[in-house]
């Protein structure tokens, strides 16, 4: 096709190999080889998972902060959070302290991991004076229903003897009573998520996501029992029945915990980013949008960012192309005018494919997409 004059390049991360920004630069290099006179704009795309906080900070002209915390296994770490451009709101990724990517495989066990470190980051933002806090859910190593996060702000989770339980998925099996802090913190929290799963059941947090966090079949069943127990006791002690709300199962049930303990509102991460970066005006300024992510599969069709971006741009009559590490859905279900993948359907991107090599392959795929007849 003839070279578009203005191209918006806006991919999500290629998980495990490239950040959103690295992927965008590779795509631009490939397209520029085909269209040297085109003008390119790059933006970070995220839907609530890793990179969401950075994208929102950038979109609003905010600033990043760093603080001491602990990871999902309890080891000391440094976590990034951010001030939004209005100077009143804060944003953080749950994965900044409680992320799966931070843990070696030997420590990946959602029966033992906790969101407590994310609670420490949240407390830091509160102490700094944030009037509103946006929390990106996704990429967590946890399945604790958000009790670790809540405990960092004073909530108590007790067993039958009145002792404090472990703040993890296994601890939920011993939960008997919840005690709220006095006074309860008055917070405005928005939880950004890209999934619509309930807290428990076959489509809940444990059955849908715990295996990829290191749980075997027996652990998945135990984790689901723990989440069911948590939901019953929250309803009894707090009068909140939010286990079936779409998104309650996000981040190992942290979506549920944020609603139950803090009255948080769940919202699409893409919609938050769309509003803050004034995406509609940005789309009207461009002739083509190019997006992508590591794998476009059935979970993408559930509302992940590249899919949502494609649908939205198409409504505004702006063509959208997609470049992916892998495409695992039928071509007829793709919402893209053109699409390319680095490996064949259902194939695994080799672990030896370092970021630099991955970027070169992505650059080449973008170029070939542009010169395709």
C-alpha cells in the first residue's frame, strides 16, 4: 500500500522479552524502512497489567517514585509507583511488588505468596497524600484474595483461636474472622483490570490462573476452597457480597479484596488509559494504527488492550494492523486489517530468543507487513 502520512504505533508488552516501548521502537524501525517519509507517534499501551502505571504516568505527565517493599515471597525489593499529572492522584501496579516475573521458579507457589508488599506500596502512596489511587491488576504471583494487601493497612485475619493466619492462599483455609482497622482508612481506589472472572469456581481466580503461577491440580482445588471461605466470611463479617462481580478474580482475587476491604471500583484499564491519554483525539490525527503483544489468543478476545484498541479505532474508521509474537485464533476472529506473527500458531517462542533478537524479528515482521501487496 502507499505510505500513510501519520502512523500511531501503540503495542502492549511482549511478555518476557520486550516492554511496550521496546516493541514500539522495533515496529517503527521496520515500518520506516518501508515508508521513510512517514511520521510516527509512539505510545505505551496497557490494560491493567504490568506497565499500566508507567503508561498512566506518561499519559498524564506525572512522575515516578520508588520505595522499599517486599516481593510476593517476602524478600526485600524496590517497587515503583507514580504520581499522576494532576498532583493529587497516585498509581501503582500490583505486580510492582507482588509480580510473578520477579520470582524464580522455585518460589512460585500461590499457596505461599502474598500481596502484602503491594499493600506497603499502597500505604506509601496514602502517607504521601494521594487523594485517589489507581491500582493496575495483573501479572501477580498471588492467590490470596487481597488479604495481604489489606493487612498492610491494618486489617486482621484471624483463625478459630484468634491468632493471625498466614497472609497467603494457604492461610485462607484457616480463616475464621475478619477485624477491620479503627478507624478505617477513607480511600478512593480504582482497580484497573483486563479480565472479567469472578472470585471462585471453574472460571474463577484459582482455576483460571493459578496453574500459570506454579500451582498443581491439588493446589488449585485448595486455593479455590480458600477463596470460597474468604467470600463467605466477608459476607458474614462485612456485609459485602462481591465475589461474583466481573473482575473479582483478577490478580488472584485482589480485585475482590480491593472491593471488599476498601470499597474500590473496578474499571477497564484500557478505558482509564483511553480517557487519560485522550485517545480519541490521538486517533483522529493518524492514518494508521499499529499495535501488538506477545500472543493474541482467546484471552485477548476477552478484552485485552490490543483487541480493545482495534475495535475502538475501527469504529473511528482508522485502520489497525497487528504484529504479534504468536497468533492463536482463527483469522476470521482478528479485528485487524493486516496481521503478522513471529512464530506459527500454537508454537512456543524459544526461551533462547533474547530481547535483541526478538526486536529484530519484530522489526522484520513490521517491514514485511508494510510491503505486502
